[in-house]
C-alpha cells in the first residue's frame, strides 16, 4: 500500500490531475498557476459550492471512491442547473488522512472525470487544494453561465402556475433505506437488479442536468434542485415566492407503484420516500399554465405534480392538506446523532 503521506503533495497532485479533464470552451488558464481563469461569456458568473464530509454525508463502507467522486461533481452541477444555467468549470478541495491510499484518491479523481464526461463533457476541473484531515472531506465549487438570459430563482412562482419535476423522486431515499438495512454488509444476500439501481441512485445519482437550461428556455418561473426532500425543498420555493404549492400524488401514482415494486415495500412507504427523501437532485420547477392563451406543454423531461395557489396558511399542501417541511437538516441530524442521511 502506498499512502498519500508516502509520496507527498506534488506527486499526489500530479497523479490526480492526469485523471481530471481541464475543460475546453471556458478554461482560459487551467491548473498549474496560483489561480485558474475562466471565461465569463455574459459578464456574469453563477457560483455554487457543496461539501461532502465522511460520516454525515457518506460512509466509506458503502461508497466506492468512484461513486464518491461522481456524486461530489453531480450534486454541484445540479445547483447550477437549478438556476437555468450551464456549468463552465469547477475547483475541488480534498482533505484526507495521511494514511489514505494513493489509489483511493486516484479512483476518486476518475469518478469525477467520469461524471463530467457524462453530464458536462465540455468543462473541467481547473484548480483546487489538497490538505490533511482526520476524515475525508470533498469540497467542490462550480461556476456557470446564463448565456445572457435571466436566472430562474426560487422566488418567481405565481398562483396558477404548474408545479413540475424532472428526474427521479424517492429513489435515492429508498436506496439509502436499503443501505441502512444492511444490503451492503459483507455476507448480505445478493440484491435484485432493481434494488441495486436504487442504491446507485443514492451513491452516484444522475439527475437530468440539461433540464435546467431546458426549463429556463421554456419559461420556468421558479426552480430548485431536490437535495433535501421534496416537501422541504417545496417549502423553500413556496416561501421564497410567497405562494402555496399543492402537490397531488395522484398525478404520479404510477411512479409510486413502480418504486414500491422496486423497493419491495407498500405504496404508502414508497410515497413517503418520494415526499420526504432527498438526494435524487431532481429539478422542481414551476411553469405558467398558459402561454399566449394556449395551455402550456411542459418540456421533456418535466411532468406535472401539482399546482401553485395563492398563499395560504401552509406553504405546501398535499391534496389540500397542510404538509410539514420534512427532509434532511444536517444540524438537526447532528444533534440526534444521525449520519449519512
């Protein structure tokens, strides 16, 4: 075993960089200097950042390094997509114990590269930082462009709008439930393919990143990515817009039935995964119900899951009944000892 402490920062950086794409269109100066330079096509830059910490956010006995690298990239791309923007570049900071195997971080970098090749092949990782820490920490910052358009924020939903979603609902939560149930423990029986897919949704999600720009082009009035749970994130959008979102599960009942069949649970449990579970990174958006007096045709892959109503006592309702803002809260989870969502 060769550890990162054995080879030092310079050699480790070289091994990581040779696995990471540096981008083409927007990268004016990539890794190798004190800072990178990215083009800003319309003189504005969309920026988001996310940190994954071993323990609260992932477990090394569940995730492979490739899956971790993939997820670290995708969760950041989803934030850019939720603004109606497209990504232009990323920087990555890694902190790891000194006895971490070099091969582990090489695989982590390969996972990042694979995610970019799949989701954003024209951009790259243009810089970052390496450090030591008692546990693995992955911090990613992503940059994006609106190409001259207005951003799609959380605050633009209007009464009468359609509530729509693009991407899976509840699959990552169902996969996490399988993980906590011991599905990945040594000696556990082999899982059906459908359940393995649910676990993959949790450990290495692949939301429709391109749908963010699609939504903006087709007139989305508000949008965010569902990282912490549909109900919790719907509350955020509703409160930012000063409206009530009424979710109507009958509109996606076929999806609920399919999820129940995949997970091997009741329809009620599957619906709970969809409403309360996060980390699918689906895009929740609102669209005008009509355009030029004609009914709106939602762009693929969005489908309607509810309607926007005048602000009422509850920011979010399910079939008209007030729904709590349940979902993932890292501070609440820390206070109760909950880890890995």
